[in-house]
C-alpha cells in the first residue's frame, strides 16, 4: 500500500525551491511592508504552524535584530491584550505574520480578522493554498507545491518554513543568505536518499517507547514540530526541549528505551554534544543531526541560519516508518482532521 505521507516527505525539496522563488518574486512588496517602524513582529498559527511560528520568530529576531515573538492563533484571538498588549495609540504598531497550510483554520482566520479590525497593523500570510488567509492578508506568499493529502504536515510545513526563513533573510537585507538557500533542495534530495534506510531502521525498532527532541535557538520550534509528528503519526510518548533544559528534570526519563534526538548547531555544538554524551551514558540511544560529525551529516555548505529545514526529512521519515511498524496509518492519525474548524 502506498502512502501520501511518504510521497510528500520524499518530494518536499521541490516545494522548498518553490517557496524560495515565491518569496523572491515578492521581495519588493514584502520589504516595503515589513521594513516600517513596528514595535514588534508577531508570528501566529495553530499546531504545526504555531511551532513553525516559534522557529520563524526566533530566526527573524536573530537575523533582523527586531523584536519578534510567536503566539498560538487561539491565544491571539481570545487573549489579544495578553499576548500582543493593549491596542496602541496610534495603532498600526505591530506586524503580524500568519501561517497556515490550509489558510482556513478558524482560530487563525478569526485572529487575523480581529487583528485587522483592531487596527493593530498589517498582515503577511504564508500558506499553501489561495484561500481565506491569502485573501485577508496585505501580502501573501502562496506555495502550492507544498499542498498535501495527509493530515499531518510534512512537505507543507517544510515549504512554509523555507518561506519564513527566506522572508527573514530578505528583511535583514542578507542577499548572501538567500543565495545560500538556492542549494537547499539539492542537499535535501541527497539527505533523503542517503538516510531513509537509517530512519526506517530506527523507526521500526519498537523496543523504544519514548522520544525526546532537543533543539535550541530557532531549532526549538523545529524540535516541537518533529515531536508532534511522533505523537500524531505514531501515538508515542514524545517531548521537545531546549538542549540545556533537558538536564533540569526531563533526563530522569532516559533509559535504554529512550531515543534522544539532538538537532545540533554549529554555534553551540560543544555544549549540545555534551548533553547528548551524558544521555548516552544513562543508557539512551542518541540520534544526532549536524553539518558535520553526526549520525546524520548535512555537509551542505549552506550558512547555519538558513539551513534549518534540513533537520526535518530524516525525522519525518523515522515517524512515518514507526507508524507503519505499529500498524497505524500515517496518513490518518487518530482523532485528527486536516483542518480544525470551530463554530466560535
Ligand atoms: C494546522 C493543523 C494543525 C494540526 C495538524 C494539521 O492547520 O490543523 O493544527 O496539528 O498538523 O494542521 P493549518 O492552519 O496550518 O492549515
């Protein structure tokens, strides 16, 4: 039996490339909208796209030096004063970047409508479909090549993360980073070919019963997302942490049934590898991903801030094969629908 999820994971590099092209095609409009005197930039979404917002906000702040933060769509809707602050006088002091695969998730759409009605500022949408969000946004980046049949996001998430990455590089005026991103899809193809068998072997090992995903900086949001893949697709106990947080309690869960996945950076490699070595000594199985010297080696030559998407495919594949090994259908996770629509 063939699965949409596997096709979508394997074909994602082409969607990454389209995402980059779509941002570059709208570079002028995005720059003139984003390069104004905002007090803050808010990224929002729900579920996977909230985790994407966490990664994107961290990266945007790192590259542009401007305050940026992620909030879940439901919180922006129900607690806007808490998460964005009181409506300013004069208003229009916040830039909202709303992210949604479908563009129709009720919380995200309603939050955007309310944000606009309150005059808080302009909205940029990042989505895979030309639907409600694209219509509401002042500027929209639409990436059709990321569209999916599956409920759990894989190709779509990665494509929108590439768009958010390119957006941050564009607003930071970093043409060097945008040029570096042109190499992503080729490296992505190579990683999928090179490591699918490895991901399958780990995924099919049902002796493991708990997975921890460690990522710091912009990688924390990506760790949250791959942790969600493990939950949704495989119904396995799974949690994300910042690297150094893992010592502060969670490591008590590490034993020979635990897999600790390390999304290792260049910048803090020594600190992060030390955590992984300690978890190995406690009996855990370690899976490290990094540019060099790891179980999954990118060898991309692409600058660190814009290569984050490379952490995703091998971990998505691991979740896919674990779902099959557990007799689950990865395309249709338990209790979930592709879009959450609410009667609010
Ligand atoms: C987001 C969402 C997630 C959910 C699942 C499917 O929708 O519904 O909330 O966790 O992964 O996607 P969207 O607003 O990005 O379309």
